[in-house]
C-alpha cells in the first residue's frame, strides 16, 4: 500500500513538473515573440528619430543622392524642363522670326526656328547637366539639406534655430538679420540716418496651427520610444532566457526568432519596394532615380535588419553546436581532439611560453567571455554592417582558438573520452 502511494506521489510530481516546464516554455516563447516584434519596430523607430531629429545623420543620408548619377540625371532633366518652359523658347523663336520677316527676311526664315530652338535647348541642357554633376552642386545640396533640416527640427521640437522659432501654435521667423542687412545696404548707399536703426528682433509669423503642440508631443514620444525600446527588448530577451527551463535552448530560440523576424521584414520591404516602383504615377519619368533614392534613404534600415539576421543566426548556430545533437557532439569531440593535438605539438616545440598556458587553462572561459563582450561592444560602437559583423565574428573565433591552443600547450595528457550527448 505504501509503495503504491509512493508511486502515485512520484507520478503526480512528474506530471506537475512536466506541466511547470511546459508553462515556463510557453512563457519564454511568448516573451521572445514580443521582444522580437519590438526589436523589428525599434529599428524603424530609431531610424525615424535619427532622420527627424539628428541633422548630421539626415545630411549623411541625403548627401549620396547628390552624387548618384541616376539622381543627378533626373534632377538635370527636371531643371532643364523647368527652365525651357519658363523661358518659352518656342515663343521667342516665333517672335524672332516675325521680326526678321518685318525687316525683309524671306518667309523661309521660319524653317530656322525649329533648329534654333533645339540648339538652345541642347545648350541649356548641357550647361545644367554640367552644373548638377559638379562638386559645387553636391556642396550646395548638402548646405540646403542641412539648413532645411535645422528649420524642420525647430518646428518639430520647439527648439528655435537662429531663424525659425516654434512656440505654442505658431511658427515664426526672426527678421532681425534682414533688418541688419538693410541697415548695411542703406549705409553703403550714403543714407547716414540708417546708423540710428537699432538692432532689434522682429518676429514674422509664418503659420499658425492648433495641431503643432500635438505634433511636438508625437515627436517627443518618438524620441522616447527610440531611446528606450531597444533596451526593453534586451531586458525581455534576458527574462525569456531566464524563464526557459533550458537556458541554452532559450538562447537558441532567441537567435532563431530574431533571424527569422529580420528576414521576414527584409522580404516585406523588398515586396513593398517592387510594388511601389511598379505603380509610380505617370509624371515620374525616372523610375531608376526613384529606386536609387529609396535604396539610399532606407539603406541603413536594411543594414540594421541584415545585422540582426546575421547575429541571430550566429547565436542559434553556436547554441546548437553546444547542444546534445549527435552531429554537434561529434563536432565538439573532433574539435577538442584537434585542439589538444595542436596544443601538445606547440608544447613539444620548446617555444618558451612561461606561465601563459597555466594561466589560460585556469581563466580561459573568463577570457572567452570578455573577448565576446568586447567584440559585441566594438561592433555596436562602430555601427558596422554585415561584413563587419562577419569580420568581428571571425576575429573572435580566431582569438578563442588561439587561447584554447595555448591553454593546451604543455598540458598533461588526458585520456580521450567518447562523445556523449550533453544533458542540456
């Protein structure tokens, strides 16, 4: 009777244990799902914040457009069309032809109007194209985008620039600098009384809107979200790994979810890009230029998602290699034997290594962790892309291999153990 009760109690405990374990997995996966979704959103939030509120980043995003040949050609065509339409070369040609005929020129002079107008249009096009493709245009573009963004930032944040001031429901411009210019011009023209004009600030209201305070609140919210959301994602991921019954598998799930989420976002952006370019309005005459503009503006966003995908995939691969799967166990066994053999061969060379192998054998795990943290910190601080992420990963792998080989140099021989699955 007592044995049956004991078996029943044991069965109940196992059932409860399985239920608790399953519940922890459900909670962990739910946290990872939420964190992965927020991570995808945080990339867009940070990008939008940087473009709206950071003038240097905005100029860095827009600057390549002025140096892209496809965009330059589109701008040159637009400027040429604008200039020729406003000058109305056809009308000028007809007027010149009529004047020549009144002066006694034969009617055949009309046949010269078309070639003359075409030559003038060609000349204007060449001059505008040369200007747009010059470094002067690129510098003017950068200066214009910087000035425009500073004024936009003043409107969105309420922090007045030297010219634009945004307070309450109004946006105004300070005419004080213009008054100073007028004063100098009058004095240069000999108007002595201009010296009595005082230096004053004259505000001229550009526009007023009751929506301005709400717009500034939205911008402040965006700034807050972009600042804290990435940290919230990291905290949620850490909690998910802690909640998971098996931490290694929890990390593997984190890597898979981040990689898959980033790849899905990249696929969605590619589909939306193709749809947008295939449905441009008729007045857009250079789809190639539009495509280049999209790629330049969204380039950093694509890069961020690619980096997340690469890091997530690397995390998942490392966690799988550390797990109990037969291929992973066999690979670890072969790698360990190879490192042992290499370290032993290094020890037999007689190279004076001093206490290095002994210190590394004692602290190699801590050194590997510090190297990993430093590599991640360096990657984040440099704002590098996918190629740099792979470079950091390969550099870290090389460092770990060197540490492990040195730690095994001169180590006492240990009997080779058969590969056994890791219980984790």
